[in-house]
């Protein structure tokens, strides 16, 4: 095993190097995966696969922090591609008629409501994608991950007030996009 992975936790401020790598980059990698996968659970599963690959390869700790992030995002892209390849090769098996009727018994699960929700979510994603990257990031961290301004500030290395201002501007910009479309 590579010595960087087995170093004493005292040498790294009380944490193992693998833990530091995860804490430093997990939010960014999860945010990336969440953008390209249909469910949060799928993104979390692939996040684990990405960091397992990092443990297996033992490469990221020898790299600088920006190179680590680039390496992890590269692996993430590969994992997303593999995910969609598997879905194409092994499509879901349809449920029997009785199970389908039970699923759609409530109005919120009716095919029409589900289709409308998907359409609204797709439209929102398209509109968010037109925002500057900084606005997209702060919106994802706040609303997709439920992070508070203070936590977002720590992640983005900004003050809590700056994050609130950024969130306000992002939401106003998004509102303008909705009003003019």
C-alpha cells in the first residue's frame, strides 16, 4: 500500500489522508454527479464508487489539490457514462398491472402529474443552466443539498453575507428568466 494512504493521522492534523481527500472534494463531486443523474441516490452510489477508485489507485494524494479535483471529476465522468451504458444494456423490467394501479392510486402519482413534474423540472434545469456557473453552484448547494449560507460560504471560501447576496442575485436572475420566457 502507498505510504501516503497509511500515514499516521497525527501527521495530517488528526485525519487520515483518504478522509481529507473525501472531505475536500466530496461536495464538488456529488454536485457534478447530481447534475447528470436522475436521482440523488444514484449520485451518492456513484460518489462512493469514485472514491473507492481513488483508494484503489492511490494516485490522488500524490497530486496537487486542483489535480486531485480534476482526477476525481474525470473518474466521475467515466462512472456516469458507465451508468447510462448499463441502463441501456439492461433496461428496467416493467411492473405487473396490479402494481402499476397501486402506484398511481394517488393523484400525485398519476401519469399526468408525473409527466407535468418532469416537464417542470426539465424546464427549471434548462433555465438554471443558462445562469453563470457561480449562480448555478450556489443554487445547487442551497436547494439540491439543503446547505445553509454558512456551510456554502465555507465550501466556496466566501463570507456568509456574500453567499446570501449571491443567492439573492441568482434567484432574481432566475426569476427574470421565467418572467421573460
